[in-house]
C-alpha cells in the first residue's frame, strides 16, 4: 500500500496505495544479514567516525564504500546498475546545466529503472516478489530526481518562485561526485532506504545536525550554537523491538492468511458477505508486518549512525523520526483514507509531491498516480490499484467534506462516527490494494467481480451526487503568489544565508508544512 508541507492528500495516496518499495515475501537471508551488518556498522560509524573526530571526506568515503560492498554482497554484479544509473545521471547534471537538468535526469532515471523492472519481471521471474536489485534502484531513482529538482530550484529559479519547502531544500551549489555517490549509495540506506533530502544528509555527514540558529537583536542577524547531542540508543532499541514483533507476526500469522484465498472459488461460493469482508481485512492486515519490519529496521540503522534527529518535542524528548517512513499506530487506527495515507510510505509521498504534484499544472492528480505506478513497477496489478486509488481518494475526500462536520458534537456522536469511518476506511483500503498483492490482471478482476465492483460503483455515485469543493491547493497557489511578491525583497536579502542549512531548523519548517498539510486535507 505504498505512502511527511502544505501537502494535499493525493501524493500521499499515490504513495500509500502501493506498498512502496521492494519488500520480499520472505526476507532473504542475505538481505537480513546485510541489514544487521549495516546496523553494527552504523554504531561503529557513529562511535569511531563521528563528525567531531574525523573529516567529512572520510565519512563520505567510508559510507559509500560500505554501501557498495553491501550491494555487491546482496545482489552480486547487478549492483553495478546502481553506479551506472547514478553516474550517467551525474553526467547529465554537469553537461545539460541547471535549467533543464531536472527534466533530463527524471526521464533517464525513471526510464532506466523501468527497463530494469521490465527485464526482471518479464524475462526472469514474473510473479516472484524477491529481493532483487530493482528495489534499491527505486530508492536511488527517488534520490536522483529529488536532488536534480533541488539543484534546479537553488541554482536556477528565483526565490520568489519557490514554495517555502522548496526554498528550505534548495541546493545552492553542485555536489561533488563523492558527495553525490555518498548520498545515493551510503550503507545506511542503499538496501531499503528511506529517502532523505540531500541537505539533511550533508548536514548529518558534516556534523551540523544539532546546530541551532538564534535570531540576533535586530531580528536579521543569526547566531549558530550547538546543543548537546542526544543519544539515539533508546529510539534504536524501540524500533528493533518493533522489528522483532513484526517479523514474528509475519512468519507465524501471514502464511496462514494468504490474500489469494480471497479469490478461491470455494470461498467465494460458500462464504457469507460478513465473512468475505472480515477475511479481506484480516488478510491485508497480515500482509503489512513485513513492511513494518523492513522500513523500521532501515530507520533504526540510520538512527544508530546518528541520522534522523528531528529536534525535541514539547516535553523536551529527542525525536528521531526525521526520515521515518510510517507510523504504525496511526495506520491501524485510521478513521479516514487521509489519515491512513498520511502515515504510510511517508517519504515516497513527499517525493511524489516535490517532483511531480507541485511542478505540474495539468492534471496533477492523474500525473502523480501515474508516476507512482510506473515507479513501483510494471505488474498490471499496480496500475489497477492506482486507478482504483484515484477514485477512492476523490470519493473519500468528497464524503469527508460533506458529512464530517455534522458529527463533531456531541462526543457520543463523534465516537459513533469514528467507529463507522474506521470500518469503512479499513475495508476500502483493503479492497483497493488487493491487485497490488495479486500482481496479475486476471486474479485482480476475479476479486473485483466477486465483489460486483461495489466500491467502484459507490465511489462513482459519490462523485456524481455530492458537490465537490475547490481544492486547497488551488486556493494556496493564489495566496502563495501574493505572499511571495510581498516578501520578494526580504527573501532576496536572506537567500545568501541558505548555505548555512541546519537540519534542526529545517525540521521546524517541515513541522509547519505538516501542520499546513493536515489543515489543507481537512478542507
């Protein structure tokens, strides 16, 4: 079902409706061994190659070499694709120039990924969801395209043309080849990600993750000071416990509740509708822990190296969720499509928003879903899921906009609304992603026909009968243009200070974006 900014729900939906990334049906031994080795290497990296003890150059070199070694061990010579894709993309950046490099890099990186996926699926092992080299290439493709857009924003576009998030992430100088390879192929994220911004990664390597910026007396001068570096040990231990429980659940429960049983002829002929609904939900629930395991372990590895610090919460506790890819409690307790999508595959949702949704003026919704489907792979089930996802997302938004305000008060009525919407949300999500799991077109249509396409029909009726309000994105576009004009000269004065980027400051901006995003999604 793979899904952190005034960010509409649609990029989140496009990310979350696919499981998002290549996660094996049964984790291969070499993948798990490599990730455990990466965890130990991350602890060593933070302890002995801390930014206070060694130079950024050494940290870049070690992170890159360890990443390439893990890729070679896990995927053999297929790992050369990582260097080929990254190397040619870097050449494009240098040769084409900052004006159009983001477009050329986007076409090449996504095209190269697609060729590799076609080769794997239709030549080697159709239907086998194994840990193949195209999985890491999906993450590298995200990084290549994200960085190209960030360089284009920082070195070509004017600040007044950028959104607040684009200004925060804009890269003001061309990365060196070493920095570029380190960002794409570092050992912490080469196997399972997650995606992170280039600025956040460079800030971590250079040891500026804990720098705070304080405004001077005149309100413009800024002073850098460093806070005590928090330990990630508690966060890492908690995430490893989640990994253990998720893996145990996957190995013991998931095999007894296959999604394929939803299209079993005897089950379809004999099961009652309540039984079908319950089994659909339970079987898709049982399919999620393998993603919890892979993504949480990847997050723990980054945290163990000291990467992922977001700042402090209102109680003063350190937050290590800067690059987290999911929030399990919110996912399982979602009472709306929006809430589910906001908390699943977070980094891919951000990528779709940054490289597609906010950069196109023609049918951004459709283009975002198409990009997400192409990025996920070439199985027909992916495209069926995302086509269904467009309909479900728009219908869920229309229902929420037209009815939710009637159930805010009293508390008993809101509780009733929450229970009903939780049931509807979980069933709708499960219904939508079945083709993503089944992969092939024939079993996917068998499933939908056994359900008489009921949710498709219901979604179409909702869109036809209920009024659709103007999207917040369109409202914000006009407001942002006016705001950017009024602040044009102030931003010009401050643009030179962008190079002194601080992860902690960027976190504050991201938190503001997230708050705006949640506000916009409620519209």
